[in-house]
């Protein structure tokens, strides 16, 4: 089972929150935090405010380039 990346959460992940920090990663790098339905908005908002969010996908749509 893939687990939510939110601190202390042990729920099953339903989403992949895909992001990239351009100061640290190459433009093609796609990092992923996993999120349950409850934490999806919180995690994506955290990254969006910083300009790091690329997209949010269901976990079954994450590809080999994500990770």
C-alpha cells in the first residue's frame, strides 16, 4: 500500500502531488508527494504557494518519470 506523505498520516494514498523546486532540480525532474483525499488540498497548496506545484494526478496515472 502506498501511504500518504502528510506528517503522521497512515492513510492510503489516492493522489500524486507532482512538484519541482527549480533552484534544486533540473527542469525535467518530477518529484512526488503521495496524498490521501484528506491531505490532497493541503499538500498541493503548500507547494503551489512556493511555485513548485506541477500537477495533481490519481496514483494510477503516475508514470516512470514521476518520483
